[in-house]
């Protein structure tokens, strides 16, 4: 006997990257956290918390945060839905729109595997359309799949590529269902698809404070869309999905755009250097617009390098799945962390030659 619905009993759960306890002596380059601390203004909020914020229920719509987003990004405050991380908004979208074979969830692969997990939980059938080797968006195939929701991560993980705005415009124009553009890594890219939400009622752009704002532990994200689309999503959202502390800290971080931009620029500079250093070691590295790189070793197995790095106190991400099992996704760390990574890879290569 199973206690669970057939869809739950049959599915595989999402497996997050390894998360050692805070303070563990390890260089953590496996889950794309920002290597720099959050805004001092956000941290200052934590030092002046009023207990009344804990005693009372929070604002279910996080309106102060929405106002801060409105001011920072130039969008109306009532075009914003806030979630417990952008994963929460993804979940709301699937729950509100997806169902069985008639209302499918569509996305190109490889991409964020949580799309598949959330669809299996609903359940809603998924249509996965492989990217070509050059990661050109398969627009015709995505349109033909006729999804209730089509997810496009741009920049995409684990590839790091960004989808041209012209392609997203065409896709939005031709789709009948919702186009959800997941911009978790947009703070490290050169452009955003945000202008599409004012042109297409079926488009929602998703953002997170986990990456660019160094607040992965806060769990706060948001979506921006036409109120006609948000209306149905608000029906599905949990009543109090954003706690009061997250709203206060997130609002302060959103209002410190200068600090976020400075940290993002440091990451972009380090990303360029890390790419060159890895190529000098013989890796093939694709162009990335996120805070990570996808690197393919030529002389050693990716899994062996992952395990060797882990034994030496450095975590990177290894995906044991076809098309990715020869690659490592490496988060961009501080200059010192990146240098330690390169030196360790050099030592591993030297050791393998002597075996």
C-alpha cells in the first residue's frame, strides 16, 4: 500500500546541490550562490527588528517590497507577485495552469530540472525539447508543443547561454499559453526580457534575490506580469508565503541597487578570468551570462575531477545525466577561491599523469 497519489509515488524528487553547514571549511562552488555578502543596508535591518513583526502575520502581498521593486525596475507595483524564492512562483504557475495531457508544461533542455519535478507533482505532462549544440531556441517546436506554460530560463543553467530578445518576442507572439521567462541569473547578463511584459499579456518574468543580491538563504523571489495574468496566480499562492523578516530585508536590498551592481560586476570580471584560466588548463568552456561556467575537461573524467576536488575541500556541481556527465558546472567564487580551484585542478592533472 502507498500513502501517496500515484504521481507522487512514481516521481523522483528534486535533488539540491550539497549544502554543508555554515562555517564548514570548504570552498563552495556548486549551487551558484553569490560569493560576496548581502547589502550592508539589508544586514542593518536585522539589527533593528521589532518583535511586533514576529508576533503578527505579515502582509500577504509584501507591498513594501513590491514598491521597492517598482522603483528599482520601473514597473507598476500591482504587476508584481512575490514568492518564497522564485521556485515558489514556478510552483504557483504549474499549479494554476498545468494539468494532465491537455495542459502540458513545455521547456527546452538541458535546463533547470525543477520544472520537471513541479510538473510531476501536479501532475502535468511535460514536453522536453532538446537544444541544439549551439543552444538556439527551438521556437517552432516550442510553439507546436502548445504548452499551458512554456518555461525559458535566460540566462540558462547549466549552459550559461542567454536567449536573444528577438527570439523571445517571436515566441511570446506565437504562443497561446503562458511564457514564463526565468531570469534568476539576469544580474550577471547584459540585458533582460522585462520589456516583454508590457507588450504581451501572456508573459511573466521571474526574478530572485538569491543570486545577484546574495540572499539565497532568505528565500525571496518575484514575478512581473500583466495583472490579468497575475489574477489567477494570486488565487493559488499561499496566504502568507513571505515572512515579515524576508520582506523587510528584501526591501532594503532592493533599494540598494548600487551595491548589487558593484558585486555583480566583480563576479562578471572574475567569470572572464576563470574562463581563461580553465581554458589554459585544457577545458572547453562555453560563454556564460550567469555567475557560473560550464566546463568540459578533455584529459580527465568530469566525475573523477568532481570527486577529487571534493576530497580537497572544493565543491562543484556534477550532473550524472546524458549530455552533461562529461561536464562540471562551477560557480564563480572570489578571486582567492577561483585561484585555489585552478591550483587544485592543476595538482589533480599532475597527479593523474603520474599514475
